[in-house]
């Protein structure tokens, strides 16, 4: 009887060990399966490109009373995973005005030649910005707010080209780095899983600087120097910038 009791005790102990080992293994499998089902969060990146429309304001609008057109390219990175805050870097290009005309060049030995001359005034802008997506829409419609800090390079150059030949010369008439800051907002609408149509408007405060603009009452002369068609101005450079283009996320 005593041996039978010992056998029962050993059997119960063995079955208990098997039960607990099986339970532990089951929990490990469940934990592994549960962990595998959880989504792996990844940082989101964006590339944007499109058209740029700029509306001069205040003192800037007194010298440039028309709309400026250009293009822009930006890149954004999510600051933290699963957070709606992004940091970005943008580059844009727009044209202020241009004028072309044939001119007469006189060389040291007295020879006169007719060349084609073209003067253009342009803006190249660089900006650092933050974008915060608001929790007001849906995955297919995402409104956001932005803050900008950057600078614009206003530069003017004249290109001389000999007609019928490949000889040309370029002169940089002036350039000025002008700081800019501001903010605004916009929204993105889903076109596909990774592509969005994005539009935004920013009010930008531009510091004072020098830039060339074409004279309104300039009388075109077939043999004038084309830079003479421009006036050098110095004012603040406030503007409203409207961007519209496509955003690719990855």
C-alpha cells in the first residue's frame, strides 16, 4: 500500500509538471503571435513638388504690382514615429521680370558687332519649416499648419549672345540675401495610397533688401543696354505664397 501511495504521488507530481510546462509554452506561443500581429511603426518621409504663386504685399507690392510664378521642391521627415509633426526643407525658384533686346558692342580695336542681350531678375528661396497635421480630417483629407524660417536670394543677370554663334557672356548685375519668416496652413487629399494632392498658403514677412525690377515707363530702344530697363529698389519683401502640387510618402 505504501508503495502504491508513493507511485500515486509521483504520478501526480509528473502530471502537474507536464501541465505547467504545457501552459508556459502556450503562453509563449500566444505572446509571440500577439507580438507578430502588432503593427511595426515606421518613420514617414515625404517629397513634394509643384507650382508656386507669389503675391507681393505692402512696400514690395508698390514696386512689383503683379503676380510672380515659379516652382518649388520640398522634403519632409516625421520628427517622431506616430506623431503628426514633420520638419522640412524647401527650395523654390521664381521670375521677377526680364527684358531682351539687340545691342551694339564696340571692341578695343573699334569693331562694332550686334549682340542679343537679355536681362532677368529672379528669386531663389530656401526655407526650413515645421508642419503639424491636425486631427480634424480623415486618412484621405489631412489639414495642417506650418511655420517657416528661411531666406530669398534676389539676383539679376545679363546674358550676351552672338547671333548665329555659340559665343555668350553672362554678367551678374546684383544679388542680395534677404531673410524671411512666417506661417500658414493647407491640406492634403489622397490620390492613392502614397500620393496626395497638397495645397497651402503662407504669409511671409520678408526683410529689407535690394532687387531689380523692370521700369514701367521704359521706352524700348533697339540698341540700349538691357540692364538700363531695370531700376534698383530697396524695400521690405513681404508676400503671400500659394503652393499646389503632389506629395509622395514613403
